């Protein structure tokens, strides 16, 4: 993956939006225990290029990226202990962007093959399907866009683009051309059934702050506990949870197995 574009001298609005989205993702998902440029936060240097590539290859309006950020805010509110390690930041944005595109355009625009190409073949078909499923589950299959949050994100993006010289001053922007109203919510029968299947489960109580734990593995076990452990067993020991991450098992592979087992 190439290095990120510099703050000065980038060539398109896509590059600027990539920088803005990365800055906010650092705010949401960077580890307080291992701050940048810690080895565990190397994604912060290359994420702008990845995001700008996603926007460019998809051919969608930058509004989709703004909606994706609002969904990531809701994701973080639902799972406040989630910290991004390794390639998780790429996976989080990619999953949110896929869901956001369906919300903005109100239907499924692309096949798995399309999204595999958008992601420059970084993820397999199974990984793309799994990432979207996990992301939708954390959002409780609720894809409504908060109008105030959406307007705030759009304002932040536009003002950053102005400061980078990509857009005119926000006060001079034609709002008839740049609609700030939120898109409709996207929902089909499959997602409605899935959302109902998870209704009533108290999966996000008693969050654990990642900066209070001692290791990356402890962060991941806290996340898995919040997502998958039944409410009645929250006070039990962590022996079963710890085994998920033993022998160098991959965290996202574990999530894949657990999420498909639940749905």
C-alpha cells in the first residue's frame, strides 16, 4: 500500500476526504495505550490512501463517506471499548462504507465482485460478507441516519476541504447543489428478520475501557465478551473467552465463526 497523500499537494477531493475521515477514525479507534506512531497504530499512516481509493473506485458521491462516518460513530457508541489494531481500521471503514452506500442510494448497488474490486482485492468474498454482517449486527440492524449528526459531519468535511483548498468557503457553498438532508434508511426483509432476531439482548452493558486493560488480547476479549457473551453469564470466568484467542488465532476469523453461529 502506498504512503498517504500529504496535507498539501493532493490532487482530488477524494484524497482530502480520506484525510478527514482518517483523522476522525483516529479519534474514535486509536489505542490510548499505544498512541501513534506505535507499531500497533501503523494503520493511521496509510488509511487516508485506502479511503480515497475506496471512494474513487466506487464512483460514489462523498456523501456516502459522510454517512459511513456517522455509522462509525454509532458503532463506537455501541462498543466503546473497541480499539483498531492491524487492519481492523480498514475493515471497519470498508464495512461502514458498504452499508452507507445502500442507505444513500436506497438499494444494493454492487455485488461482492464489485466490492472486491473497490477494495483492490484486499479482502476475499467471504471476508466482505462477514465484515458487513458483523457491522450490521453491532448497529442492531438499524440504519437510520441521525440528521443532526449527519449535518455536523458534512460541515466538518466541508470546512476541512475548504482549509485544504479543495472547496470554496463553506458560507459560499450552494446548498441546493450540496444537499445536507440525510438519506432514507435502508432496510430489506433479510435485515429486518436479522434485527428482530437480536432484539432484546443486552449485549453492550458495562463497557470496559481499553486503556485500563494490560494488553491487546485483553482489549479483544473485552470486545468479544460485549458482543457474544449472554447476559446471564457475564459474571462467569473468562476461560472460554480466552480460548478464542489462544494459539495465535485471528480475531476477525473468530468473529466470523461466532457471528455466523449466532445468525
